[in-house]
């Protein structure tokens, strides 16, 4: 954004400044649109894989047994391994390799979420999906358009996220319904805040990556991963709060 100030002081006048601003805005929009497109692609892959698992689970006792066996923990934790791998190897991987890994991650996440259809009624899943889409869209739009800096709440949200993870792990062993409800409620608020904050952060990071096509491509993928995780987690929290379970 400081480039606008420098352009405004050039001797060629405001026409050059407006041209520079227009070019910058066009590049920023293209960059953010790329992030949203990649996120949508990943969500589509996840949905297709999850639907496939759900359809097979209705007729296949093998699939049902798989999600009731200890192997379910491997399926559930595999996406976390992908996230760590992408985060640690980000600088060494090409944008093509990073994109391939991102798609593989989204497919693995579909495997992890395939059991949702075996637990919750389809109508509840659809309602939670629409609610998440509406909330995510509004929050991300706010993060993109607001002039207010959201950086102050970033560290608070990250600490809250770590606390949420610890509480969720504890409840795996405790199995408290009331505790689980509270975790889901707080989780919705945390991921709502993270959606707005991450959107603004990604917008501001464009200045850093704009000078390199390869770096911008890799940053777009990692940005899509961040927003994807916010969407998926918000969806799961909303579904836990409002979803009706199968009898």
C-alpha cells in the first residue's frame, strides 16, 4: 500500500498514480481469486471423496467396520500429517508439487470426513454446509474489505485454537456431552475470527509475494490451505452443535 504514496509524489502527476493503483488492485484481486479458486477445488475434492465413502458405507460392511476399527485413527490423523509436511517443505517444493500435495491432502480429508454421513442425517449435513458457507463468505468479505487492522486479535485466536485442540483431546477420553457442546460453541467463534483475520493477513501478504510468480503461486496454495481448514473446522463445529444423529 505504501507504493501508492510513492506514486502520488511522482512528478508525472496523478494519472500515473491512478494507473499504478489500478494495476496493483488488479493483481491483488487476481491473487485472492486464485486462493479462493484453489480452496473451492479442494473442498470439491473432499466432498466427492466423502460422498463416495458415505455411499459405500451404506452398503459395505467392510467400510463400516473400517471406521469402527483402530484404523480410523490413521484415517483421521493422516490429513494432519499432510499439513505438517506442506508447512515444513513449503520453501523446497515447487508450486506444482505443492499443488499436487494439496489435492492429495483434500482427498485424504474426504476419507477422514466420510464417516460424517454415517453419524449425522443428510439434511443436517446440508443445513450445516449452507450455514458454514454463508458465515464463511460474510466473514472473509469483512476481512478483505475492513480498514480496521485485525492483527491484534491474531495471537489471541491462535492461543484459543491451541486451547481448543487440547480441550478436544481431553474430551476424547472424558466423553462429556456438555463439554463437547462448549468446545463446539467456542470453536465456531474461534474459526469465525480466524477466517476474517486470515483473509486480511493473506491480502496484506500480497505485497511480499507479488514480485515473484513462483512465490505467489506457492503462497496462493498455502493461503487456500489456511482458509480451507477454517471452513472445514467451522463446518464440523456447526454440525456438532446443530446436527441430528442417525438413529
